[in-house]
C-alpha cells in the first residue's frame, strides 16, 4: 500500500503512460474549462479509483484566465491526495505557448507542429521537427513530458480538417498523406525530437461532427495505429478527437430545444481495439460537453422558474461524472490509482538527463532566455 501523503504532486505524463503500457490499458484525457468539469473528473476518479489526465487548450486557458485554472488544479490535488494527476497543455501552437504552460505548472505539454503557429495551416515536416525538438529540450530539462503530432487531424470521409477546436484545426482540403500518419516517418520524427507521446492521424477529428454514418475501416483506420506502434514501441500513441458522441445525449438535447443534426463519433469498441494496438492516451471533450448541455437543457426545461445556477450546474456536473466513469472503466484505467509509481518533475528531469529515454531525450543546455525562464519558473 502506498505511503500516505498529505499532498501528492502533479506528475509528468511519461511515467503514468509507462505504467499503462505495462498493464496494457488506456487513459482518457479530459479537457476542462471550469470548476464543475474538474470536480466531475475527480469525483469519477475517486469512484473508480483511476489515475487521471486533465488537459486544457489555449482557449480554455484564456477563458478561465488560467490563474483560476491553476488554483482549481491545486484544489483537485489537495482534495484527492491519493489520485495521480497529470495536467496537460492540449494543442500548443508554438514553443511560447508550451513554455507559458510550464510556467503555470503544467506537467505535460503538447507541441502541435503539424500546423503552423496560426493553428490552421498545415506545416512542413522540417518545421514540425524543429519546433517539437526545441520544446522537448526545454521541457525535459525540468521533467515535463512532451506530446507531438505527426499528420493532420481530420476527416478521411470529407478529405478535410473538420471542425476546429478553440480555433485550432487544419483549414481546407487535405491530402491522404496529410490525413494518415506514415509509420516510417513516425520513426524518424520520434528519433529526431525525443518526444514521449505521439498523436497520430487515423481519421478522428475534433467536435461532434466526425462521421456522417457509423465509421467503417476506410474512414477510421485503426490498423494504422498497430503499424506505427510496432515501429516506435518506446513512444506512447495518442488518439485525438475520440469522443463517441452518444445518440442518447443528442436526443436529450434535441428533445429540450436543441438542434443538433444526426452525427456519429468514434465507437468505444474501436477505441478499445486501438488500446490493444498500442494507444495509451485518448482525448475526450465533446462527450462531456454534450452530457453537460443535455443536463442543463433538461433541468431548465422541466423547471421553468429555476434561476439558481447551482441547480442546473449540479445536474451538469453529475452528467459529466457519469460519462467520465464510463470511459475510465471502458479504457481500463479504473482500479489503478493506488498502483501507479509516483514520479516528481525533479526525478523525471534526472531520468531524462541520464538518457533513460534515449539520447534525444537528454536535456539541452542553451543560453536561450526563454528556455532559462521556463526552467526557473516551472
């Protein structure tokens, strides 16, 4: 049994995913914007005894004025001292975004160099390698884990980037080569950058409108994940845009005044197949938004005189908690919170420095002011 601690520090992503790989399960990574969402995730984690990954986009950090978000995360740690928690920056569009996240206490960052800094224009491969490698060098020096992306998230059905998430997402038409991560290029990318996790493009996309019908293997290419994993078993694979978009939630929203057209998400059984193929982190956001929206609409429709936001936000929080619990059980992370080896940022920095994760994972000591600032303040 783990020794009792008053506070368990936020931990980097890498050791949590190393443990998940050893035990062959996946971890849902839930996006947050406010207090109720963090509370829902942590309540689900307590109920299922799951380690958790909480992540925030640039839009979420702006919406919450990030100091609020930082203190909400500290409250989550204080109130849940036995739950391993990772705080992850989702879709960082530049090294500056990732470094600012480290300054705010994030223990894991994503440098999405698959797009240029505008978050819309597909980038060149050399650019992706350069910016991702730079973030790795800065982050690993202070023990922070790094996720990269190769290929552009988007719809194989439409040949486009699909919905944007907080202004992030490839705009316009994309080629098949852009929409599917190449396994051989993945080897080179991981070798050159030293990333801990790799987000891959296999046909998933952001938002609720992923597929016009239940996806077939032509538009959701899970087999590509196995091909990539076999070539880079040392790097953990991430699935973005993996909400399942449950029809019962759409029905509730539409029953109580919503107007969401028919749409399909990523079936849970396909995610489970992806976990068996090597996926360790699965990004979930839309499902939680749908659950909260459905609960709020239903509550206000049935209680027309209600104006106390606590009444409907309590319902929203409970609805999101149910979705989180369900995904935690479906992905296999339930029951593992007490077994995860806790590694601090300081410990992780030593491991990176000792070359435990390969030569490219060693910290880079440079006089760059921005790197120095991140190291001293994270």
